[in-house]
C-alpha cells in the first residue's frame, strides 16, 4: 500500500508517451481503437498499460511505481478509480485539476492501478503493494 505514484511521476509518464506516440506509429488493438493510430489525444489507460507500463516493467518483474520511484515508500494520499477505456489525457487532466483545486504539491501520491500492474493483466498488481 506504500507504492503510490506521484503526480510528477505520472506527468513524466505522460510526457514520455507523448514523445513516443509522436515518433512511432502504434495501432490500437482493443475496442474502438482497434487498428487506429494511437495519439496523445486518444490513447487509453489500457493502451498506456499495454504499450508503456507493461513493456517497461516486464524485464524487472515489478510495478511501474517500483521502476520509477527512488523513495522507500510512496504512501497514497488519494485513490483514483478509473475505467481502463478512459483516455489517459482525461485521467491526467482530472488529476492535475484535483491537485490545483486542493492546492496540492506535485509530489502528492495517488494510488492508481495502472501503475501498480506489473503483469499482462490490467487489474492485477505485482511487486510490493
């Protein structure tokens, strides 16, 4: 329960995904995006997991938080519930709005399952939880 992702770390993931999606043509494999080029505007939480979180964490057999955190613990201050089909940009926008509305620092930690998944199945966590 001490492996939440900070808003800074989630925004860094978004920046990385934006750069990759601008340079690499990735076609969606799920639902309405099947066969459609993924862009920063349409990439879903499923896609973030499938094309970014999972490939980066698989060799290390850990969660994304375990991969990017330098802290021994990142205790969640907030829990994010989301639909996997939600666009990542929307999730990030809502998180950034929440931070601004509550005057929270970018180091605020959120528990979000997408960054806790360390295996191929969304909704299952790996590593420390």
